C-alpha cells in the first residue's frame, strides 16, 4: 500500500515487485512484493543496512540486474510528461520493454549513477569521448552542440569544463569523477535520476560539495531523484520522503519530517539510535542487536522479529502489511507501531 498524492502525479509506479537471485542453496529473496510511488520532481531516499535490497530496487528499475537475478512478479509503470505544461504524454510498463527499447529508456528517461565512479567510466577514453558515445547511442547532439551542452552541465556541477572535457577519468579526483558521472547522467535531461551511494568513500568536504550540487540541480532541473544510502544524515538533508528497507521489503515510508521526528518501525528507530549526534550522550547510542536475516531461509512472520525488543508471539507468526500509522502518508509494517517510539525512544518527544 502506497499513499497517492493527488497534487503531484507519479513518474514511476512500482507494483508487487519481487526480485530473486539464484544461488546454490536456493533463491535469494532480495526484493519481496514492493509497492512504491515515485512522484514527479520529488527526492525519495531508500535507507537500510547493506544487503537489505536497496540497490537491487534501483537496478531493477533500469533492468541492469546481474544474470543470476530474475524479476518474478510486478509491474513498473513509467509516465512521461510534457516539460512545458506537465501534461501526461505517455505511460508504459518498463518490464515489458524489449532490449532496444530499454537501451533508449536508460539515460533518456531514467539514468543511474553508480557507487564506484571510476568503474563506471572507460579508462582509455577521454571524458569528451564518453559523452559522445552516450549522445550517439541516443541520436542526441554531436560536435560543438554536444560540447556546449556538456559545458553547461559541468558548470552546474561546479567543475572546470575546459579541464574536465579533455581529461581521462584517472586524471580526476574521486569527487570530480562523481560529479562528471552526475553530469553524464543528466546529459539527455531525464525525468528520473537514481543515485546509488554517491558519496561513499569520499571525504566529508567532498560529500558536502556533492550534496549541495544535487540540491541545486533538483531546484533547476526538477527531476525525480531516488537516493540509495545507508547514511541517515545525507538522506535527511536531501530527501522529501524516506523509505526504510529491511529484508527485501519497505517497512516504513513517510515524509522526511515524520520519519525522523516520529518513527514508527523498530528497525527505523534502531537505525537512528545507532547514529551519534552532537547532543546525544554516548550511553544513548546503541547498535541493532543481531544480524540481518538469511534471505534464502527467512524467519517466519515479521522478518525483523529475531532482532526486535518489542516482538511478541503474533510477530513470530504473521508478517505485517505496510499500513497507515499517524497519518495516511506515514506507513509502517509493524504490529506494535503505536508503542514502538514510546518504548524505544522514551527520551525523545
């Protein structure tokens, strides 16, 4: 269940998406029956521990999953709007596109910026050649027109166009490569951009710079943004809504204020309690006990119950659905969501 926003239509509607990886021991249930709306021009953050299924959701949207993965069920309805009057032009199911259509969909309708920027570039081609390859594959600008467009994007991401255009990837710093990759992702002006841990392994000042760039770009270009991260502070700063992912399912979904000020799922509360703040006493910082579940041999009922201090017999028997809690737009999949904050965050009002 996902709330509808009547004032802002969705760019992508995901319904009952299930993705599995084939392993020797059996099927790894990486994504399980996810329903999600990504609204036009909004920033949605997917947060959770490593292995929770965040990146698989992103890869599933652009259908760049490894060969061992299979999309078992679901549909992903993508909507293209006119950029002048925002009227709906076309909608289609991404999962029904053939390979030729998918190549056009990627980068033109939805671009993905991966975690390791150096690995995303061809090391023997200059940046200008990599822009040229992407533009040529989509029948886009060439020559001086492409160079002018690239220079505009480099300015937007705070890079020196002359230096970057003629450089090889290894001649740029990590933060510069990441920003070049963001610029390349925006080359065809796609209505949706997916960022997978864009600031991992970068120093704090470079992270700050990239976050400022992303906020500026969203204000100017108005694209939908899916931000995959385990860094709660970055998600809180950049996102309009937060989706907490655990064991392949979304267990809490709400706007950024509700999620951080009034969390309703014990897992979300656990993630927040593990992050120290300037005002937090060290005795109040605690990690979530235990480990994420085996995605081949899942626990019964709520998948978080072996690690949850509020678990009761019903949690062991039945898996809760994602339902409204404090309001229609704040959802949680927990049998005891009304008590969670009171018992797990007693000193937070």
